[in-house]
C-alpha cells in the first residue's frame, strides 16, 4: 500500500481528508489490522466517505455500520481501470484467499477446447483453460461467443454437431445432418476415425489463422465443376459453405489464438496526462513495465520491446488464480481503448513501428494530449 492512517471512531473529516481524491484501492481494517472491506474507487476520498457515513445520515441503508469499527485506513493509488482491478484482485487474494473469487466482477475467460488425441475429437467451450489434455483456443468475450464459434466451425466444415452421436461412432446411426450431406458422418463409419481426426486437426489449424483463402479456392473450383456436371445440389451446398466462412470475420473472434500465445503488452493511462503505464502479460503473470511519455520516441519503444521479450515468469502454482488473471486481461481485451487502454498481442515480429501505430490510433479515444510546441516534445521515458 502507498500510505495508511490510524483512526479513532467515529472516522472524522480530517481522517478522510488524508485520502487522495484520486483513483485507487482503499482497505478498511478493524482492531488488530483485520481487513473488513476492500474498496476500488475512482475517487478514494469520496468512496470511503460514502461508505463510512453515520447510518443515521443514510436513508434506507442496508449496508453494515462500519464507522465505529474501522481502526486503520490504507490506500494504494492507481492510474487506470485495469490497474485498479489488478490491484483489487491481488489484494483480495492475499486478504481472503478462500473467498476472493466470489468478490470479483469478472470470471475466468472463455476458450474452446479440443483434444486431437481422441479417436473422435470435438470442440467444446470451457473456462477451465489448461485443465486437461488438448488444445485451447481463445479468448472469447463470453460463453455465447465461444458457442457461436463452435457452431460456425461445425457448419462450415460439416463436423458432427451431436456429442452423444459422436460417442457412438462408428456403430451409430447416421444423423439428419448426414442424410442432408451436411455432416462427415463418423457416427455410422462413413468416415474413419483417423480421417475424421485429421479433418478436425485441419479445422483446428484454420481456427487459429482464419485464413480461408485456400478453402475458398477449393470450394469455388468444386462448385464450378458441380455446375458443369449439372450437380446443382452439390454446387448449392458448396455455395452455402462459402457463405458460412464469412462468419469468422465476426469481431468476437478477432482475438482467437492458441492459449499458449496469451502474451500481451498493455499500455494504460499513467500518473500524468502525457505519461503511460505499461504492463507485460504472459498467461496469468502480469508485471509492471516502464512508464513512457506520449508521444514516445522510437528508441524507447525498441527498449520496451526488448524488455517485454525478456519477460519470462516462473511456473504458476495456483491454476485458479492464473485463470482469474487471464480473465481480467480478457475483460479488457474486449473493452474500448478509452477504458481498456492499448492491448497488443506480443510476438517476436512485433516492431517499434507497429507499437507506435497502435498508440497513435488509440490516442484520440484515450484523450492523450498532443504537445503544443516542438520544444516541449520530451519523448523519453518518464523519470
């Protein structure tokens, strides 16, 4: 924490005046430094004052009376929505390790899972990333989006849509989709386990890149051939598949990558208008990077990328905490820059020019001030 103040009940105006009227986290502690409340706030002084008002001054208040219980107030300043939520998560886990998950406003992120070692693999949605063997693709903004992604894969590539039916393969009955020519029909052995597994692996590879150009060319060639042979039903089916491929342009699927590539560079509002805080994200590990000034000079961005490239967190022992941190980052991945800042997926090919362009494209929405004079353009790292 940045600072703290011992208080005697009831909390006085002088006690409250010690808190900055800034964004941050406030911890209220009782006798023996027992934590009783953790408050994220856009204005720490106002939020604490509202929470510690005498109940006689609160009409129809259902909140417990704390103003005669608090013995110490501690606080920590933050500069962005993300930093506030990250500090809240970390402090809540320390103070209430068995209960903190229920205190969070967000959940673990949604992913799509597939185990290509199964005889008849299938795609399922899950929040339990890395919970079992297989590949995980994501993140998605919500469970419905993850389900829609699976539906789009099944529709575009004629995969089996019924897990119960798939489990009976190859000794089951052909489903209605198979009878319509819209399923590879592993259930009745129309396609072997090995061939179906290979088909799902190819779909999994497509799900990562979403590069439909080879598939589009193949379908267009097959559609023309079917038309020449007067096989209009087959041509119509391929035309429908081409339409289904357009579903993958949906913005909800823009962040889909293998979960192992959950690596980001986050740029958030800093302590001053032209200063920006940076964070390095690697799965559930989040580390503060250096503060930069806007607009940044190229050399500083080069140095920042070198630092990000050398970031290598140790093993994450608490899987649940890892998932909740990933869930927090995912929450901001799908937020506009004015709230979520700038979040760039980190990879070895990321350049300083890419980073500068991303910062500039979000500058207006983040309300980053342009320097008025050339002489004022101190673009190095903040001291």
